[in-house]
C-alpha cells in the first residue's frame, strides 16, 4: 500500500527527532570535552579563591580537562552569581560561592537580576566553618566583652568592617549590636584583602572576616581574634572561644558551595558532585582544607545539599530580617 504524504512526513519527522535525541545523548556523553570555568564569588587570595584552586587540580585530573578559576568580587557575590545564573547550562560554567551570597542576597537585595533558588542549581558543599571577629591589637581588646564595653562607652565611634552589606559578617555584627544595644557604624568592603589592610593600619579597628585569611596576621600579631562564630572551634583557631562560649548565641555554620546554572543535565550534576566530594576527602586536599581553618563536610548528594540550603535559608534570612538589613 502506498503511504500517504502526511504519513511519510510523520515517519521522516520521527526519524529526525530520534536522530536528534541520539546526537544529544552522544554530546552529553562526551562531557567534558573542553575547559570548565569555575567562577569564584570573592576576591583573589581570599577563602573562596583558595578553595577553588585547591579543587581545580584534582577535578582537572578526574575530568581530564583544565579547570579555569576566575574571581569576580563585589556586591557580596552578586556579580559572580549573576554571571553563572545567566550562563549556558552545559556543565562548562560553575560557581563557587559562600553561603552568605546564596542565602542573604535575596533578603538584602530584593531586586537581584537572578533568583538564587530558581537560577542556580546546588552541586556540592565545600568546607564548613564560621567567621572570625578580629581587631587591631592597639585597641587592647582580648575578647567580645572588651569590644562591647568600649562600644558602649564610645557610641558611634567604633566602626566595624565586613566584606559587604548583607554578608554573614555584616549580619553577625548587626546581631551583636542589637543584642547589646551598641552604636557601631558599618564600613562595607568589596574585598577582604582591603578590609584586612585597613584593620592592620587601624583605619578601622574591628571587623568580621572569613575563617581563613586573617589567621597568618593573627599569628604574626598584626591582628587579634576576639571570637569566632559557629557550632564549634575550628581547626586553626582552637584557642579562640566561640561567640556562644562568650555569651552571645550565634552557632550557625557557614560554607562554600559549588553551583551550576539551572537546567544543567542531572548526570553532569551527579558526576560533579561525586568528583568534588572525592577530591575533598583525598588526604592532601583534606589537610589543605583543614589548614584553611575549615572542616570537610560529609558526602551528600546534590539533592541533599539543596535541602540543607533551604533549611539554612530559614535560619539566616530570619536573622537578616531581625537585623533589618534592608534598611541599612
């Protein structure tokens, strides 16, 4: 029987679609076949950049392609997050960002050019730790109580620094201010390197910084640690009491995370998840992470990491609203 024209067209169309499907699967199976860009939400030399470079070598070896690390500081990670959120979801552009950039930006910056929950796909957690409250040694502060006493006696005169409005450092200090009734102006920085320089020069006297980059300056006596946030003392600062130990209950942990643009194929996400955790648990990388004053998280799936982010968001965003960061 002779086939009708519509039937022949349907068969041809079906064959074309099947061919496209096979080609798409084949292309996906070839991933990766070119270098992968890892965009860091932070400044060169700071914690995120250090972790990205720690992961780059083992990931490159596992995936047989170069991992190109690119730092994009500013706006508490918004610049880097936006760039990755708008990238092609093909597995060749990834983001490494601190928890504050993912959890707090939607509260502090309501007109974000992207939606972290919808536009960024969680891949894997990298490290876990708190943040450090540090001071210039000329102030004579030894702990949180010393800073609080000085700030109470000198309202408006003790400015503090953080790595941007809406950062976890900003939130932590605003919580302290509200708890103790302090008047301390906030000086936001685009880069932790600039903040640490000003702290050592006593341009500002106190500030919150990440858990890793101030440690060498603390050891050399150029900065003094007053306390650290989180649920425990961290590997390189076991002699520094937590804020909770000093009477201020702030036990939320921070982390870095790897994210991909929404729409990235699930098999690529799963492969990246497995390789990132495998890299973190190798002896050399684990030692390096702990040397950066963080701990290696337990291995979890990308879906479990996404669920943990939702739980963290409830805590951090609730704190941000209490501190009224939108009006700062």
